[in-house]
C-alpha cells in the first residue's frame, strides 16, 4: 500500500511539474527583445551574451532532471548556446555529443537553411554534470530526453521547422534522438555516425584498413607503427621524460607501458580519421623509410597523429563520459594488426573499461545499438546520413531498409571524418541540399521543381562556418 501511495504521489508531482512548466511557457511574451523572451523560458538562465554580426549569440544554462523517469530526484544545469537569427526562420538543433563550444559557430545545415541554431552540451561532460554524478543516468535515452525537453521549451519561441544535426558522436546523438522522439524534428542530418550493432564483430574495420587509400600509403603507415613497437624501450624512456615534464600520470589505464602501446596502436586509425591521402607523402609527418628513421622522427610522427598525452589521466578525464558510454551502450572497435608480429603487441586494442576510473561501475548493454539499428532500418523518415570514403568510423555505418521514407545515405569520395554535404559529388550535394531545404520549410519553388538548383541560403562566413574537423586525440568518434 505504501509503495502504491508513493508511486501515485510521484506521478502527481510529475504531472504538476509538467503542467506548471507548460503554463509558464504558454505565458511567455510573444514580442520584445529575444534575450528577455529566452530568459522567460522556465529553467533558462544566462551565462553570457557574445556579439556576432547578423546574430544574437547566447550561452545559457537549462535546468534538467538528472533522471527523466524520476524528475523529482534532483536536477543539474546543462549548458546550451543559442545562435539567434530570426524567429521567422527554421531552427537547427546541433550537438557534438561532447562539450558545447561557447564560440559562435554555424553547422552546415544552419548555413544551408539560413536559420537559428541551438547547441547542446551532452550530459555528464563538464560543467553539465550532476554533482554527485550518478553514472547510471548517463545513457542514450536520458540524453535524448534532454534534447526533447529543450526542444519543447524553445519551440514556443522558434515555432518554424526544426532539423537536428551533429557529426560523429553528435551524428549518433541526432540519430538516437530521432529514435526515441520521432515526432520532434522535421528532419535529421547525421554526419559520419558510427553504428556498432554487434560490439564483438569488428571485421568491417579490418577490411577497411586492408583497402583504404593506396598500398604505398598503407605500407608506409604500417611500417612506422610497427617500428614504434620494435623500439618500445628507447621510446618509452623518452615518454617517461615527457610525462615527468608535463606532470602526466597513468593511474586509470594502469601503466605508462599500456598508455604507450595504446597511442601507437591508434596511429594508423588516427591518420585516416583526420588526414587526406595526400598527407601520406609528407616526409615530415610520415617518415618515408621507418627502419632508417631516427627515434625522434618516429616519436614526432606518432605524437603528431596520436598524441602521447591521450591516455594519461589528464587526457582521459575530460572524456570519461564517452568511454563510459562506449563501454555500456555504444560499443568500441577492436582491430587486428597483421603487419605487426604478435611478440610486439602486449595488450592490443584495450576496452573502454580500461579508460574509466574503476570506482565507476560499468555493464555493457548489447541490446541498445541493435534497437537503434533496427529502428532506423524500418522507420527512418527524413533522415540523411553522410559518410567519408576514407573515414574508419564509416566502416560500420547506418543502413536504410525498404520501409525507410525520404531518407538517404551519401558517401563523400576521398573524404575523412570531416565529410559533409559540400564534399559530396555535385548530384548528391544538390539532392541533399534540396532535401534539407524542404524539411526546413524553406525550399523555393524552383528547388522543389528542380533539386539540382539547390544551394545554401546563407553566404559562407569564414569564422562562423569554420568546420575544420575537431581532432579528438585517441580513438574517439
């Protein structure tokens, strides 16, 4: 009886909370300065406003429940940003899946539709982390519910069409959001989104590395990677000196030796993720003859591409939420190294568990990605996926089934993890642009009649549209 009464009271509190929020939102002013209108949204507070020509840019906090299933059990402040252009324009909902940038930036869909952009910091990335942190509340449904609440709150002001987007882990995030709240968005543009359906089956990555680029480039990269393990002992001494000078520690991964091998084994992956095939011919980046290269040349190449601080405690700590999710729901790749003798490899690709402090409990949920994959295949509607031909993370992409509607998968030739619509071949680029404009409700009659005429509505801005791929050292999407 007591349990039943407690459940009823909790439900009453939840309904009351939602009703109050709805009433407050309905009472928001429909005119006036946009800053005042935004701050009138329940749960929104201002961190700062930064000027940018043609826009208003706000860094905000938004109050979120720690657990969307039990909202009475505490809240935390989630950081978001608002790039405001005009409430009469469509809005793009962007997330990187990591921290949010507090510098004005415009995602590609935002430029295409000439709209507003709201960007969300993913839960548990500081400072958007509950204190104390209950890590069991970090999952894809809770994060999608964060987006849902933000959308519902801001839709009262930005009442035109909405399109969600993100790259890599952000593309995954946009996809998961669509899976759990398919009625929120009018379209989804997911860039380079990995889809690790079966965590223990990673042969697709092995096939990728056996064929990517040219044999000459593959051999050159493989030789440097192997040489770094052959010279493990002298290069570890250099690593120890580097760690001492930088104050690096290795408590989470367990030892400097484990960290060293992890960085080296990321080398080939890291090259293809962030570089172009042409970079393979850069002798300063990739020694031409690994066996004749000096220790310093091998060290510099590995450090430039992988970063020797990556698996130190100081490099891992900001990304604990990612590794936690990789080890509980997202999955993580594990590849083989046929060009390296087994005697040189002590640990292989280490699991995400090795990169998360041991006081944080983790248990893998194999159903999570299978559920999303099945949903996308059978229910995708107005979803657009873009991949790069030479991006390792695209080795396991999303797929569309016969029941998918108005949805597309495009691959940018020769592109890496920074693949986007602008890098597609002309026919694909025009079609993708036309669909995004249509979903956002701003496609002209000309574009509707002839998609080949589609172009971004906003002019390119070298600062606002800076889309150099953000390098995540170590193996992270």
